[in-house]
């Protein structure tokens, strides 16, 4: 599914500093475990990849790739086997990512690191 790059960045909760060649991590540390969400923009490959992983888990809770072409992205969800998941609802994957970020930030114990 293709959506506008601006919509993708807004929906994904990307900080203003995020852009080509940059990455962002949302890191939640708490007594009960924790989680890490991340996005990275590979400018050379024209891909933004991201996902959410619970602390200590080998497999991500959610993973996606967004292939960039000019001012649009083709959003693809990836499951733990590397296969496309939910191709009929890639916006749902992005919405799930946004919900995870919002819950982490709302906890008050989430650090946001842009590199």
C-alpha cells in the first residue's frame, strides 16, 4: 500500500529530527521488563525499517519496511519469518507501531534517542 511520506512520518510518531541517514530509538526501561521501538532511514537503499521488541525477546512484536519513492512510501509489514504480513492492511501495522510508541512515551520512563 502506498501512502504519502509526510503521512507516514506523522503517523509513525517520528521526531522532527528524523530523516535520511538517521535513526530513532524509543527505549522503555521499567521494573517489569521494558521494550524498544526503533526506526532507521537507509538513504542509499531508499528504505525506512522499524519495529518493536520486548526486552529479552528474540522476535519482534512488530516489524515493517517502507520503500521510499519521491514523496511516497510503499508500506510492507514483515512477520518473524521475513514474509509479508497483513498485506491487505499495512496501515494497521503502522497504527500498531504508533500505539506502542504512545504507550511507551505515556509511561514517563521512555527515552527517545535520535542518531
